[in-house]
């Protein structure tokens, strides 16, 4: 049985766009509610009206501003403060054509260099980076991974760079896995054009072209497809922006 739907036929090998996703975890500002805690009740019941007890989970270097306390900390049912850990943030998508740009540790290091450099321009004091990867083959424990990550650590003058992952079969715990659902939803039903404007057939079906002309036209088609795909991904997810980016254009790569 052959599927004859337009969005299910892939007659040309390698004509596939692979996005590399990086989730920059950020805190969301929380509203302050007038909620009474156990510490307030103990203070009222105390004969002196003073309550000097401090919760063990309360960090001594807590933010000074009241709004920051509710952004970076939360209270449990006993009124104790706990550090909040973000689960969402800005999603960076680097879209590449699989035929000319394969996923590798070198590509990930280049993407992280771009992201971390932009972050440090806004806050130079951020010198510690923790990357939670999906434990895929391009993040394998090898000398190549160690080499590219060490070079990234040296180039950015970081104090600490950690590459970690969840245990096998626990990848659903990774926050970025939850970000792929809206990305798939945004691209559902999208059909990218397989031919150039003003032409009736894709380059691979034009018999009068030479191999070089067919290859160059095919590259232009793929570049336009990546650009169009990025326009569908310029949205917001959980209040944070999604930032799609087309990497080095295939046309430039071929001309070198």
C-alpha cells in the first residue's frame, strides 16, 4: 500500500530539516498573595510576640527585594521557603538541512557558543553553565565530546561547565522534551514548497538541467524551506519566546 498524500511522500533522500533545540531555563515572576503561614501563627501565639526561628531550607543569601523572594522561592504547607527551579524558558531552535549539515558535537558546541555569548553580554557575572542533554549519539561520552566542550569552556572563560543527562528511560524528565510538543503543534499541516517561485516542477524533476544546475536549484529550494519554517516558529511558549534561527546557508556552503 502506497500513501499518496502530499505531506507523506519523500521522494528525494536527504531533503529533511532537523532542528536542534536548546532550552534556556528562566524563572517566571510570581504574584505575591496575602497568605498566612505557620510562622505567622506561631508569632501570634508567642507571649513576647517575637519569632526568631528560621527555616532550614531558607538560603542565607536570599534576595533583598520582596518580589524576588516570590520569584526565586516558594513556601510549603509549613510556611518554609524553598528554592524554585525553573522548568521553562526561552527556546532556541537551530534549523539545518540534513543533507549538508549533520548533527554532531561540533555543531552543538557552535550553537552553545552563540547562546552563552549572548547571555553573558547581558550579565557578565554568569560564568557557570550546566547543560542537560538527551544522551543521544551526538552527545556520546567520547574524546571528541570532551574536546569540543573543553574548547568551549576555554573560549568563553567559564568557571564551570557541566554536561549531564537523566538516567536511561527517564528522558521525559528533561524540560526540553516538553517544549517539542508545541513545536510539533505549530508545524502540523505545514507543507513546505518543493519548487522555486515561477516554476512548475521541482528541480529533481526537470530533465533538461545538468547535475550541477539541479543541485544548485535544490539548495535554493531547501534554503527557502528553512526560512519559511522559521516564520512558523516565531511564537511564544509558556510566556517565553521561541527563537528559530537558520544556520549557515547551504548556498554559501556550496560556493566555497
